[in-house]
């Protein structure tokens, strides 16, 4: 059975995945709705310990640091989305979603590169991969 936190995370990723595919950035106006919703759901539903709190934010912080240091590798919006998922999901789920998304993006990028559809400088939207990985993890249970 899906929890409200999981549904909110999936809807958040779905909306931003559609926008990322079309405009190559996150939907700024959605943040006005989703950020307060995510914080409230996290406060009401999630039983936080200090260790869980920090571990859930590590993937988002790493993605934000990478996007700040090397702007061509990953976008700032991807890091923000991953950081917000840390409010909703446990740290191991966030890490699994990020790992699966990176693997799927790497495979697709490799195939497209071999087929000469993209170059090394082509940016591929990452949030759709986060959404697909989150759906896979949620359906697995």
C-alpha cells in the first residue's frame, strides 16, 4: 500500500519529469506548491532520527555539489529534486533511486552515443530517470 509520502514524491517527480523533458529544467512554479507539501508530509508522517535525517540528504547534497563544481555534468535542479526526496523517503530508498536512475541514464546515454544521436556535450534530462527508478522501487514494495 502506498503511503502519502510516496505518492507525493512520485507526483512531484512526474510533474518535474514532464517539464524537464520539454524545457531541460525543473518547474519553478511547482516548487511553490510541492516544497511546503513535502515539508508538512515529512513532519507529520516520518519518524525522524538525527542519523536518518542527515543520511537522507547526503545524495541531494552530493548532486548539488557536483552541479556547482562541474556545471556540465548534472543540473542544479536535479540536485534540488533529490534533496527534496530526502524529506519524504528513507536514506536507503533515496540512494537506490539515484543509483538505478544513474544506471538507466548511463545505459541510454551510451546507446545514444554509439548510435551517434548525441555527442559528449549533449545534456540528457535526468529527472525522468529518477521518476522511472522511483516507480520501480515503489512497485517493488
